[in-house]
C-alpha cells in the first residue's frame, strides 16, 4: 500500500495536471481570438484613415469652425480620465499596468488641486477603483474582448458630454497600445479637446488637396465629422486594447502551462523518490524479519547438537539399557 506522503503527492500531481489542461485550453482560445482581434483592427483601419483624410482635405480647403471639441486648452481645473481595462483577469500584468497608469493620472490631478471625472471601461478597473473608494462618474463593461462600434459610439457620446457639458477641461485616454504579439505599451493620450484641423492635416498625408467642393459648406461638414472622428479614435483604442488583452492572456497562460509542467516533473520525481524509499524500507523489514526467524530456528538445534556431542548416553539411560531384557 502506498504511504500517506505518496498519496498526497499523487493527489497534488492530479490537481496540477487539471490546472495545466485549463491553462492550455485558455492559451489556445486566446491565440485564436487575438488573430481575430488583429483582423478587426486591420479592417477598421481604412475607416479611420478615410475620415482623417476628409478632415485633412477640409483643413486644406481652409475650413475653420468654432466647435466645442476644438476648444483650446486653457487653465485646466477639471480633468477626465478614461481607462480601458479588461472584464476578466488571467492576463498577466495587463490590467494592473493600465490601472496603475490611470491611478497616477488621478493622483497627479489631486496633487495639482484639480477635480477629476473617472470613466472606467471593463470590470477590472471598476472593481479596483470602487474598492479604493474612488468616485466613478460612469462605467462600461461586457465587451472588452470583442468591442463593437456601437459600444464605442455610446462611450464617445458620454465622454463628449463630459467635455462639453460636464465641466471637464481636458480628457485623457489610458489604454494599452498593441505593437506586436510580444510587445504592448500602456499609453496616456489626450483625447479631448481634439487637435486643431491644421495639426490633423500635418499628421496625415502631406498631399491633402483643397480641390473639393463641400455642401452645404466645408465648415458644416467638418462640424458633423468631428464627433465621428472622436468615435473612430475611441474604437481604434478599444480594438488595440482588446488585441493587447488577448496577447497578454496568451503569454500568461503559456507561462502558467510551462510552470505546471515543470511542477509536475518535480512532484513526479519526489513521488518516485518517496515510493523508492518506502519500497527499500519494506525490503529491509522483510530481510530483517527473515533473519530473525532464521535465528529463532537455529538456536534450539545448536543446543541439542552440543548436548549430544558432550554425552550421547546419560548414565541412567545407559544402565537401564544394560540391565533390560534382550528384545532381540
């Protein structure tokens, strides 16, 4: 029968093997989903590029408009922080990195004596800031791995309302930018107010031309496109965050699977050593018992032989043998 320590090790090996199966499955799922997330980001890129190109053309045409989203940054007394996190964990340092970056922005606003509005996207950010008693203006959740343009439009509408009606002088966006499968970067970017149209044109293609006619006017078209431009920027950030989350989860689950395999090997070696020790102990006990039995059986025979060698026929038996009748 296996010893108690061996049974404990067997149960632990079985538990680690079950955990390894789960982490391996999560790794494969994340690897599949991150490819789809990259494809979605690539498919959404033409829209962002075209709307940026139209704004560049409007800027080249000399369109100038007084729009709330283009309000220049003056004395900032209230800051909005929009943080993009995940709905689930098991993604390594993905959530903690972006949440810590957002918390630093909030602490900096407090240190400067400014008020702030906190907008959380994802359950992890909401749970973190709620647990630490940070006031949350609004929160969104349930779509971190698969963001939709409708969700981006809802978030953009709320953020725009905070900027135009809520008293925020500046809104910063904190998210994780996807660079490659092995590299993601937490960035803090100014989301509102938007850069001037001239700055937008400089960041794009220098060949933007003014050879277009706009109806009803370039200014009206620009005014209607600016909210769409905000939505496209936010949607691009959501797609980047989704791809970064899945890539981080894939790496974390791969590391967990590798660690589980190493632990299984170590526990198996330990169990084999314990079993070998138990077998050796049993063999030694059997040998010891056999030798004890052999010693017990040898002792009476030696005594008898030694007695017979010293006096084979005792005197009283010898006399009786001599005086007895002849049985032959």
